[in-house]
C-alpha cells in the first residue's frame, strides 16, 4: 500500500483512531486482526472492535473503529487510488466476473506490476480493500464490481475510477431487487457510463446493453460467440482459438470449461486496451476457489466444484460442461437465490435442461431446487448425508448452487466418500 500518515488517516476517517507509539503511518489495511502484518491498519468493522488489542499484538501501526464503515473504507481506497498512476480495470457482469478477473490478472502479470481483487472482493468492502493494496510501483489494478441494485456500480466506480470497464454478461440475477433483466443491463452498464473521456469499454454482443452504449467520447470493443473460433479440451486444460478484430491467436489454458472461452476473450480485449501484449502459448491462470475447481475423486471419477454461486445462466453453462464429459454424470444442484416471483419457473427450466442433457442422477438441495427433479435434500447438511448413496466410483460430479446454500461442504464430503 502507498503509505498514509496518521494525520491523513485521521482526516479521511473520523472514527476512533488508536496509534502505536513507534509508528507514524500505515502501510496496509486489514479487516481481520488475524491477517495483520507489522505497520498495517486494523479497520475494525462491527464486532472487530473487540480485537484491537490482538491487532496491536500482531504489529498493527493503528486501529480504527469507524463511525461509518462503508464511507470511511471508501475514503481510504479512494485516497490510495488517487496517489497512483496505475491503470484501473473495473469488471462487472451477471456471470464470469471473478473468472475474467483471474484470467486478465494472469495475462497482465508478466508485463506489469499488477494488483487484482482477491477472491470475490467486489462490494463496498472488498473494492476499497483491493485499492488499498496499490503500491507505488503498481501499474495495473483489476477490480471486480458486484451489485444488488441500481446505482451501486456507479458508487463503486466513483471510488475506483476505472480507465477500462468490462461487462462480462447480462442475465437474470438479483431480480428480487431489480425486477427485470432489462434493469440488470441498466445496472451493469453503469460501469460504461462511469468511464472517463477516452476510456475503453469491453462488452458482450448483448442487445439489452445497446441503449447504454451511445457515448462518443469512449471506445467500445465487443466480444461474443464469434470471438471464439475453436475450443479443444486437452489433457488437463484446453486450447482456444480467438478472432479479436484483426488479431487471430491460439492459446492454451488450464481450465476445461467451454464457457470460460468468452471470459478469456473479454480479458484479451481488456489486455489490449491496457496496451499490454497478447500472451503466447499457455496462460497460467489459477481460477478462484469453488469456480469450476476440478479434483479427482477417491475411487476414481471427477469432482467439478462450482459451489460459489449460481444463477440460470451460470447453471446452464455448468450443466453443459458436465454433459460434455464421458461417464456417468451426477449433478448436486442447490437452489438459485434472488430470482423474484419468477424463481420457480427458472428452476423448472433448469430441470428441463438437466433431462435434455441426459444427466444420470440429480440431488436437488433447497425448497426451490425441487423444480430440478431427482432426489431431494432440504439443505446442504442433508445433502452431505445423501450424496454418498448417489455417487458411484468413476462418476463425474458437478456441485453448484447459490452462495446461501453452502454446497461447498458437499464437495468437501465427496472428496472423502470413497476413501
């Protein structure tokens, strides 16, 4: 982090500040006292105020109990961002945000000092924390921006001030608050509206976005199915061909899911927008946890752990990926949250897809998930009890559901089922 003096810190954050006698500045920010390194600020959110002594014991230069956590954390992130000449990329979208962030960061790192959002740090807490990791020599910052309603992307962009904006996709997410997919498109397009003059927007071929792509002072670069000219699974990965404007290239990746190809296309266009060279050969990207992680099951077979989240678009992509594998196929599917009054219909549509793809067995988890058909479990704990009877040695198993369902415990149990 670009250091902030105690005086600067106090001006930015009017909350209760305590400082160590040996320090006069902070060189990092943490909201978990267990992660504190010497010289950092412990930003105590909620019950975190009870752990200030622990933070000082670990070497914190200061602790802060904010009056307004979101406002003061935003002020910290914005202040560090303002001191840097780094180019900032803001990534939003209904699906694929985190994977696109992971892919773009992996492409940037060989050529530029890069900071990228950790895991799913994409909200009013995670985004400022990403910005506070900017160092004096940072050249690229890759931010992820989530939203639950109109105006939230605009607020995050006011903090990060992106030079390049990416919209990965538009789909039925957060409909309980937004109501329609058209409103989702309006919300995601806020990253385009927030770009500075001369900025570059990377967007999918999506008609719902077109009403928001009318600015003449920025550049619009599009990607879509035609951007991917070939996709071949290899031993432990894939080889993908791209056509991006005048550029044609072929790259190897460690992931095997076809739906990641368009995320990679978006990342490549953003890489070009940053003025960095296209990669050659293989891109060594490590996708974030529970986003299509593939592990060998004890006794043989494959686990696809995509338990981080789910919506109708990402569920379809994951099931199509599962269907492309050889062998008996099992889907452990949690319900999809925040779909509003049409939730049951979306779940029935996924159930129809499951049957049309020829998935051999389904374990549906959560009340709405009954629309998928197959065996039923009320929650993830019950699914752990049932999954052992459903999965056979050699199966290919997909585990996917909304974050609230917590299906990662089913994936963890599967890795020990046949031990």
